[in-house]
C-alpha cells in the first residue's frame, strides 16, 4: 500500500466523520427522487460541508489537486453514503470535469467555469455519448455524429446526445463534437458552454436503474449552438486526446466512491447478520452467511489494492490507460459481488429501501457499464496484449 501523507489522513478523517455523522441522516430525506436528489437538498448538504471544511476536499486552497493516492483515501470516505459525494462535491461528472478544466483550461476559463464548480455553486455535465438507436457514440467515440463547423469567427454545433448525467440543472457544460482539421483525419473538439442555453434542449430524463445523480441522465438535442473560439477547451481538434486525459482518473474515481458505498453496505449486512437469529443462532454462525461476509472482506481488500496500484501508476506520470481498464474491471466486478452478497445476507430486508443496501446494489450494477463496460475494457486489453506480443516478436527477429 502507498504510504499516505499526513494531509490525506487528516482530510480523510474529517470527510468520514462528516459523512457518517451529518450526511447519513439525509438518506431518509424525501427530496431524494428516482432522478436523483433535488438541487435544494444538494445545496443544503454542501452548505454543511462548507461549514465543516470538507467541501471539494480533493482540491487544495491553492488550486492544486491531491495526488491520486491521496484522492483515493478521501473519495472512498466520501462514498460511504450515496449522498456523500454530492455533499462533499466529489461526485461525477463534476470531479472529472474539474480535473479536465484544471489540466486543459485557460486562465480565463478556469476563472469563469472552474472556480464556481470548486466552490460548489455550479454543477456541470459532459456531453459526449449519443443515442444508440441512431448509431451514435458510446464506448466507441469514433462513432460520434455531433458536429461543430466554423461559421466566420464562431463554431456552430448540431447533434443529439444521450445519457448526459446531470444536464438538468447544470450551469456548465463540456460539449464534445466532431470537427474537421482539414487533413481527412477523425478529430473532435471540446467546447465549454454556459447552461442553460436555448440551443441545448432536454428532450427527456431517462428512467434508469440508479438514482444518485442530481438531474438524472438526459437525452439532449443541440440545434445551432453558436460559440466563439474562446469556448474551445484546450486546442481545437484535440478532443479525443483530452478525453484520454480525463478518462483514466475518472474511471479510478468511480472505483473509489463506490468502494466506499460497498464498505458501508457490508457494515450494514454484517450488523444484520450478527443481530438476526434464525434456526437457533445468529445468521453469521450459519456457514453460508458467514462465508459470504468473509468473501466480502477479501473482495473489499482486493478492490482497495487495485485502486492503490493504479493510483500509483497515475501518480508516476503515466496516462494509465491499460492500468485503469484493469482496475475498472477488477473493482466493478468485485463490488458487484459484494453488493449482491449484502442483499442476499439480509434476505427480504435487503431488497427494501429500509437501508441503503438496495440502492448500492443498483448503483454498482450501473457502474459496471459506466466509463466503459467490462467487456470493452477486456477487449481493449486483449488488443494491447496482441500489440505487445507483436512488438516482442519483432524485437526477437532483429536481435
């Protein structure tokens, strides 16, 4: 395990105490709906986080980010409640969008867009994925159909987007669209936009298996959105490259937050198994139940170690594409097993809303798809294995 700094330990301890003591009681709040908590609830919790000094804890006062290893320690603890990342402003997609703007944004863009996000005053949305029914981009960004074309000194963007998390209620958007660099190559550009905008229309908010994201996941129509050149995030035609900059840390952040959720779900299932009696003894004394909880401990530790390993790779300066794919597969599949066992251990109680275990199960099932399904990551890793094999064969031939 990576040795943690004193600042990470201190921040993590404050975040955990805040989530357990202040945020957890909000899990019964009626302002939690099928399309996520209301903005009123989010802002109330963020006010409390601000007072407690744990708002946006992964970004320091001078604007620097914690290292990935430090971030893991903090974000795992913010995830101990489904509401924790929202309260602490460590949630997706905002956490990843803050990271990207911090890396690629100009000074003016950071002041205009990043500052209110860090302050917890604005939510954001990342407009990339498109309707599958129309052959749009999903795990394969090369299928992107949304276009941006130059018109004088402005860009005009047209297209449709789908599954855009948090678009309803967001104040800031990062729109990704295909652009023509003039050399015949496939290219895309990212644009920063203020929301709402009349050219960006929410057609509907999808009914989904998860319910932790404010604003839910929307289908969007973009009709003649005009933006000036200074709206480009980074350099024109470099959108795919910037997506890779954002992608590996964002995959890992998902692992961190949902590991925290499964730690909490396992605590609840363990407490239930130790208190609940059946057939003359506590459930945990029945081998079938005790073994499930033992397997949970094993999966929890393996997930933690995978996150720590990948964080070390990223902190070493690597893009970490393959490593983050491995971590995403290993952690999401392990957490699915944990969440499923927690439901099983708790029987009928596990499928009710009486605890967060049922919600965690739903959220983790969706996580196995978010930021790339398991199968896409395995396919990508298999391609790398083949490339590495070919390179090794060529090296042996020339040796």
